[in-house]
């Protein structure tokens, strides 16, 4: 069992090369195909807009857009060639870029995107893209932090376990990584006052599930306030030299995540290692 098709989001940012390197590395490790999808905030010139602008402005915008896309294609080719990939494809779909990215992801096993960078001018677009892929593609999303190098991904994996749809889906989606991992740690975090017996049984249940897939996992049970769960996960990831966190997205509605905060939102803002999320 393994991933056979990878999709990586490509744009004009400096972070694009980091995602490309990770995607090419994984496609090679799993002997899979790699598709690069060029998706940037739409700058399409509608017929109405074109008619209102001087011809010189329209021509300049078209040239700039074409040049940016060509540079992205060359970076994609360089990354795939360096990884020795032969099964690869570059797409620059027309229309709404987020809708197009979601559609292409439906035909991949996993999508690789960048952590939204709040200081970037396209931060809103990047954030919307991540949420759209999580909620609309039906595929796991591997988020690559906007700093650091990741020569290995999935050697030591931390599974953030909670009895939710997202967590169960994430574990199942991550099985190809978990089967190849040298060490898997399942971390169950309860809030103060929670029934520790129930939490313990929950952790043992997921460890048993993984054992039936021939994956040996160690169980850690910890207690933390809901607001501190994300920080605790990142702290333990650093303690254990983790190079991949697996977790479910949105244990409550996205609106509640935005208004009240949540582990998903905190991870998107502060991740220090690649994170595989499923919804």
C-alpha cells in the first residue's frame, strides 16, 4: 500500500521551491507520479476589463503572467529532473485557481501545499487554498512549513489522536507513511477532568488498529487545556525529533475554529515540521 500520485501546489513565491523539493522527494520514495499545479490569485483579464484598459497595459499584463508561468514550469522541471522523476506533469488550469486546484487534487492520492505565510501579500489566497483542499478534495493535505529543510519526512511520526472523524481519516490516509516509519508515537491529549479511563481505552484502540496493519506504535497520554493542545503537540514533536505530524482537521466547525481558535488554526500558523491533515 502506498501513494501513487502526488500533487504539489506551485506559485510565484520563494516557498514554491521548498514544496517542490519535498514533493519530488516523496514521489521518488514512493515510486509515484507527480503533478505540479500552478495556481495563483486570479489576474485574468475579462473582456470587459480588457476593453477598459489601454492596449499597452493589457499586453504588459499578459506578458508578465506568461513569464511567471514559464518560470514556474522551469522550476518544476529542474526539481523533477534533480529527483530523477520521469512520471511528471505540469498544469496551469484556467478559471478559478482554487476550484481548479481542488478538482485536480481529487485525482491524486495526496496534495502537498505550503503553510500559509501571514506576512505574504497573497496570504489570504494561500489560506483559502488550504481550507478548500481540506474541505473539498476528499484527500489528505501535507503542509510544508515556510522555513527549514526536510531531508526525511515520515521517519519518526507523531499521531495526534482524538476520537473524531478527522483523526480517524488522517490515520487511515497516513498509513503509507506509518508503514515506512522507524518510529510511530500516538499522542492522546485529554482536558483536565476528562474521564482518563475512556481516554486510555481510546488510545489503546488506535494502537490496536495500527497493530493490525503491522505498525508498532507507542502510546503517550497527556492532559492539557484545549487552548494548549497545539503547543503541546509541537513541544513533544521537538522532544521526539519528529519529522511528520498526523492529525485531523477541524474537530469543530471552521467558523468556531476561526472565532474561538483551535488546534487546526494554531498548527497552520505555527507548525515547525510537516503536518498531514485530513478532514
